[in-house]
């Protein structure tokens, strides 16, 4: 089969290239997110980078929720980025 003078192999290569352009960026983002090492973040970092809220909101609404992940480190509370992201995913309301 030929399409406007282009052979099947060239068409297949064009389709594969276009498919790769669409699939690889989101796949790359997924792999980076899933396989990055976990980080312990302080309250300000977890607010800025994960919850996107103020520390006042963190203290008022999140810290006292059942199972909200945190751990003591000296006199400070620390938060596992992955544990907080998992907690958020598990506690979303679905309408």
C-alpha cells in the first residue's frame, strides 16, 4: 500500500514518532514522581510543595485528621512527602 507516494514503513515510522511525542512526556512525569526517593519535609515545605496552603491551615485542618502522616524529629514535626501525597489521594471526596 502506498499513500501519496509514501511506503508503509515510512507511514508506520511517522505514526510511531507521533505516538511517542504524545506518550513519553506524561509517562516520564509519572515515572519521576513514582520512583523519586522520599523526602522528609518540615511544616512550611509540606504546605508550599504538597498541600499548597498556609501553615495556619495545616495546623487547623490537617494535623488533627485521623491518620495524617507526621513524625517527630527532635522538637520538630516532619512529614514524608510520599505519605502525605498518599493520604491526600485516599482522603479526597468524590462527588
